[in-house]
C-alpha cells in the first residue's frame, strides 16, 4: 500500500532499483500513449471535441449547486435514493449502513477510484462484509494487497509472469502457465461465482446527467453490468464533479474518454443506470471529500474537470519511469500531483516536484486542464510554506539570485561549460533565457473562468438586444 510518509524521490529511487522492470513499465505505458495519438489523428474534430468538453465542464462547475440539485430531484423521480457525504468517513458509514440494514455479507464492486480514495474496502472488511473487486486489474491488486498503480490500468506495473504466480497461489491455476488468455479465463471463472453469490453490487460513476438523474458507467469487461443486474441492491458512489448538464453532452465525453485512456474508439460497455432493476433498489452516494475546497480555489479549480482517463500519466516522463507507487496520493501522475497537494500540502507536496514541466500532460488532457501550470503553483506554495528540504530550498534560492544577476549567471555558465563541455551555450547564457521569455506569447489577463463568464454575458447581451429589436 502507499505510504504517505515516503516522499516521491525516495519511492521512485526504490522502484528504479529494478532497471529492467522500470524500462518495461516505461515502454508499456508509452505504447498506450502512442495508441491514443493514432486515435486522435483519425478524428478531424478532435480539438473541437476537447474544446467542447472543456467548456461543458467549466460551465457545469460554475453552476454546480444547481445541477446537483437537478440531478437529485430527477434521480428521486426515478425511484433512486440519493445520499450526500461530506467526507470519506461519511461515505463509508452511509454505504455500510445500507449494506448492514439488508444483512449483506458479500459485495461485488466494479472499479472506482473514489472508493479507493475513501478506503471503503478495508472499512467494510473490518465490519464483516466480504468485498470482491471485479475489474480484472483491480482484482489482481486486491489479491496482492496493493493499491492501484494507475487509475485506468490498475495492474500495469506487473508482468504476466508475476500474475501467473499470483493466480497459482490464490486461484489454483497451473504453475508456470503465463498465457494471458488462460489466466483471464481462470479469473473470469472465479469471479463468476462471486457474481452469482453476491448480495449487493457497487459501481463508480463516470458521468452523472443532471437532466435525467441517471448515471453512466464505462467498462471494457462488463463487470459493472453483472454486478448490478444479478444482486438486488445497487450502490453507485460518485464525486460531485461527475455531473454534466444534459444527455446530449455525453457523446462529447465518450468520444474522448476511451481514446484518451487506452487508445480505443470506445469502451466495450457504456452502461446507463436510471433506476433499480425490477424488485431491487438503487442508491447513489454523492461525495464531496474536499472537492468544494478545490472548487473555491481560483488557481486549482480546473482540476475538477478531470474525467479520470489517465492520459496525463501515459505521457508523463516522470510517471512512466517511476510508477504509480512512487506517489503518496491514491491518484498518481500529473492529475494526482495537483489533487494531492490541493487536499494536503504537507503530506503530498513532494508530488508537485515529480514533474519536468514539459507540458505534455496539458497537451493530451481531453478537457484541457492546465496541469503543468498548476504543479508550478503548488511548488511555490510548498516553498512559501517552508515544506521543502533545506538543500532543495537553498538551491532554488541560489538559482533565483543568479537569474536576478545576469553577470554572475553568465560567469557560472562559462565555468559549467569548461567542467561539462557538452552543455549547450543556450542553457548557460542569461541573455538566451531572457530572449526565450520574450518570445513566449503573453499570458491572458483574465482567467479561463473570467473569460467564460464574459463570453456568457456577451452572448446574453446579444440575445437580449435581438429580442428587443424583434419586439420593436
């Protein structure tokens, strides 16, 4: 499991001790990034979809309270019971209360990073309820007593030989049989028994539609469908940022999600849940757990646009070479490196420095979150709050001093080029850095939120003017 007390550099160094494994992990993740690029190139409207997704999410966050209230009202009209949880503990207590009242002994659960965030599995297991993760990757890490190392591919850090050994020990498969098809069939047979004997099913939520009160779950294995259609009770756990306004907006996100996540045109299953199956019941638990605080932060609220595709991880040179287990927060990679410090800078501040500031994460994000810029801002916060190791802070202060004194900077550059002749002159001359800064396009005076509000007001004014002219 992840240890909050271990900082990213130390955890990454431990992973990199096995150079062969680290190299394999890097190439496996990069392969997925390349698939994403191939899919994006097949859609001429790809950038337009990203723009629409960004603006739909931005609009929704600007009126989040209204859309949540609309969603609750429509879900209740469908016969669904809606619960509100302020934090992880309340979420877990609500879920346990529902299960205990119905004497549930076994819960089958599809992949949900929110329940990982809340620590639901150990909470329920300590209270006598068996929890079976039914996503194949999640089941593998559950049997290994590990957290997911990736939000879409939870067991991507493991090779087939390691999974074969695990399944031989836990499921009784043939020793040394590393065939992926054989291993998958063995896991499927084992999970089928759990589906048939479960008392309840729990799913995450990819999208919640305010207009209909329904939730949408995207999977490639069909486990969410089995987990909700066989047991009589369905619980859906969702973060409050999962809302989108209308059903017509869903297609924008489903076209982006699978392509960004795993380089596929669409997920195999895109399942809509509006009400319980006949004779059953359905509950939705809407969770805050710090999201409102992030929403109120002008610098970091855009991170709530995330649709949990994992594209930023697949492109990140730091994540690929250090694995998800080097990050202290449950969500790794660039998006986790802004969400973690936003929740607890003291625990997760080192994650903001697990970044080369290359900007690749922002470039591939399907909803255009300015991830690398947020990480730089978190670094400043960590510096201002005196949370950096003394050596790193002194180094940053020294660099700041040098950049403020061009003559000293250039002198240091000349010395460095003599010591390490291969260093390009452009990296050690203050004037070159200054020119690079001048060549950058100017930053917009307004934030995106302000720009969006201004556009909305302009559109309203234009419509009002048109209505007035028609009346005249």
